[in-house]
């Protein structure tokens, strides 16, 4: 799990969208949570899951 720190210069829409795109890149399984306070994005959190192949214990 990672979160980006609040950065005042990231408040313009293009910068926020670039940051969301960066957080999403390479994510195969998981979620992205965007936290908003008073109409401003204050946190972007990425939760990533790693899927392991099934084990073949019975063979």
C-alpha cells in the first residue's frame, strides 16, 4: 500500500490526473482510493494485490 503526500502544486486538474495515471500504471489487481476534503484532492492511495499461482501439492 502506498499513498502520495499532499502537495499544494498538484491541485491543478492536469497534475492530479497525471498523478492518478502514474499510480494506476502497472496495477493489475488492486484499487486506487482518492480522498477529497473541501473539494481538494488530499490523498491518492494505491492498494495492490499479488495473485500467486495455485500450488500443485496433490501431484
